[in-house]
């Protein structure tokens, strides 16, 4: 039998085509080689590195999975504002008016209302609510009522002593506002046909009546109200038409004391929506009288959230009609003014024959 002896170099490419380098020949001796196309061939000596690389890839995959799950969970618990604006969370239907759940929800909102820092600050500087026209469950905490009543009496006594001592001056803490709760003392025959006093009241809309802080000269009002989830346009965003309606009502309450007949109609209303108003939150209306010209009263105001972020700006013109004396209603006047007794005695009524041409 003839044996053929060959050397390793016989299997290497010739120098004329795709020739391997001397380094490649050296690699063959170490178990690896680079082919003509740059591919690397490994011998069994390099397979020991594969488990380490597989473990690294597995750890990276597990880390990315854990990061994704954590990010998703945080997003569900604390969703970003933009996401909830576009995709609001689903809300359960509002309870029936007068049901046990509706009364429970209203009591909780009432508690939250009186705990707002703005409300507590204004309440300390305001005459208390009129207990003759406001039900007990809407009068606020007893401690607050007691403190405002004490402030009222001390204000009068301190002003008297100050006048005796120095011939003038006011109290150290002067009460600048009085509080009112609208929509509570209207007859059923009127409220059932009213948009603001009827349709917009109830669970999911305005579950509790607004709390108004009326400046004692009746030229400005700060009102705090809760807007529910059932008055939306885009789900989760309060309908712009509902906001315009609330501004119209707030502006009329601001202007009404400046009309002799205590009645006026809207001539025009301008609304500038500055940011989406999210549902199911407390908002603050701030309105004031800008100018009075005869039978015309110009008013302006804005709506903010409880943190002071501007949501809406508005202005309007109200006019007392020439036939106002024909439609004047003492019941309606009592509802819109709703003054406590201490304020009603100090304000001089505008005369029927005042110059309102």
C-alpha cells in the first residue's frame, strides 16, 4: 500500500489568489483562521466563551423586561398629564340624585371644599353664611362659623373703641367679604326649568352648591365650585359650553347689585379658553365690575384651578332692559343677592329713579 504524505501548507491558498497571510497561518496553529472573506473559523478551544456570552445576554434581557414592567406600572399608577388628557380613565356612572351614594359623595366634597386653603383664608375674612336660608349641611364647619361670628362682633367693638380713642379708624381684622350659597332657596317651580339651578345641579355635575365670597361693596366675587364628570365634551374635559354658561351666571351675580331693578340681560359674552379644564375638580371663579355706564355694566373675570393655574378668561356686558320693572321679582332678587342680615343693613339700596339712562 502506498502512503501519500502531505503537509498542512498544501491546503492553504496559493499566493496568486486569496492568499492567506503569515498571521493566518499562525492562527491555524492556534486553532483559528481567517478565511478569504474575512470569516473566522474557530476550533473547539473557543467554545468555552459561549456560555459566558449567553449569560450576559440573558441578564440584559431580564433587566430590560424588569425595567419595562416597572415603567408600565408607574405609568398606570401615576399617568402623565398628556396621556390622561388624550386617554382619560374610565369613570363609573354618576349615582342617582338623592340616593345614599349621592349624599355620601356630596358630604365628602363638602368636606374637601372647606379644607381648601383659599376657602379657609377667605372664610376668616368673611361674614358667615345666612343660616336662615342655607341648610345646616352647607354652613361649613362649626368652628369656622364660630370664628367668623366672633370676628364680626370683635370687629364692631374694636372699631367703636378705636373711634372713641382716636376719633376714627377701623378694626385690626376687617371683614372684607360675605359668604353665600346659590341655588338653595329657589322654589321648585323655578329651578325645574333653570339650566344652572336645575339641570346642572346634582351628582356628576355640580354635586354641591358653589361657595361664593362676595366683596362687601358687591363689586367683585370669588366663587369656588366642583365640576363633575358628567358635563364633559371630550371625556374628562369640561364642555366649553358649560363653562360659558357658568361664566354668564357668575357675571350676572356680579353685576346685579348695580342695577336699580336688580335685573339685567347679557348683551355679549367673550370667552378665551386658555387651557383644558379637567372634570372632577374644584375650580375658582374670580369676577369683578369694570365699569358702569347708565344701564350698562361691564364685567370681567377668569377661572383657575385651586393651584392658581389660569384656565379661562372672559368678559361681558350686561344691560338693564327698559321693561325691567315689569319682570322684577322679589323672590329672584332674594336668591341672587342672598345677603346675610349684617350686610343687608349696611348697604344702601340703589334707588328706582337713579340715573340709569
